[in-house]
C-alpha cells in the first residue's frame, strides 16, 4: 500500500517513514506543501498523512486545493494544532481523519488501513474473496483456513487486488501501488508476482483481461456448461 507522507520535521518524518515501512507501507516523503500538492495530483496514492504547518504552502491550503480538483485520496491530518476549531477546519477542508502529535505509530497505521478500507467500500478489517482471507494488520493470508506464505510483494499485490475486487487494474496502476520512489521495477515484475500468486492460491482468483490488466474475482467462476 503506497502512501504519501508530508512532514517538514526531518527527525519525525524520517522516523515515521521508517516505522510505516516496517509495518508494510510503501512510503514517499515530501517536506513542503507545494511538493505535497504536486505529488497528490500526479500519483494515485492509497492515502496521505498531511502535516498542517508546512513551508511554501500550508497543509490546509493543500487539502483545499486537491479537494477542489476532485482528488479523492484519503487524507489523515497529523498536526500539533490541538484545538477543536483547528480540528473542525481540517475536517471541513476535506480531511478524512485527524491525529494530534505525538502519535503512536501502530495507531497511525491502523487509522491509515481504516481510511483505505472505507475508500474502497470495505467495512471489515480482514479482506476476503472466494476462500482467501487477508489480514492487513497481522499481514497474514489464509486459504480455506490454512496459512499461505507470501512474499512482501505478493502480499501487497494481493491486498491491492482485494481492495478493488471486481475491478480491472492495469499493470501501471499495480506498479504504482507496490513501489515507492527510487525502487527499480522490471518490465515483467507484475506478471511474475501474479504468476506466483496463482501458483500459491490457484488459478480461479486472478483473471487476466487481455490488453488491459488483471481483475480479482470475488466468487469462484462457474464451470463451463457441458
């Protein structure tokens, strides 16, 4: 799950980036409001963590600008402005959640997962399709009640598919969700990961849409008529 972290404090930003990466997020980090708005306009992030007191452009102005541009990325405001009027301003400007510094890293991760689930119409923490169940917090996958061992990339790809079950996702979109800045992506990377998921979970879960991309099927396809 790829997120944008917007925090101008170097020590805090570096710590949050490292901690969120350890909890399974792909994190891009910028340190001013203009860079934040540029990245949110250019990239399909799963969510953003946005500080308000930013150089070059205030966080509330960034939030208002992307909402006026109809960019639906879920935004969690992370700020030291701990007053009710400030929280109201943030939420009314388009924030989806509001956390006051200092924040517990695990709480921040849980709130981000919840924002992403809600943005995709998922109400339960665990994601499921057919006989596969993925737990984003524990980072575990079970099929028919049995644990399945996936690599980090395979887990992230399966989670991306499950969040958008029934929708066709292009290879480019999947790459953008799995890899943050500076990570090298080979031309057949997504195909290899899909192949590995099919080997571990069977061939009925992920359907290839030729010339477009892939789609995860919620239900097992019915067998062809005789």
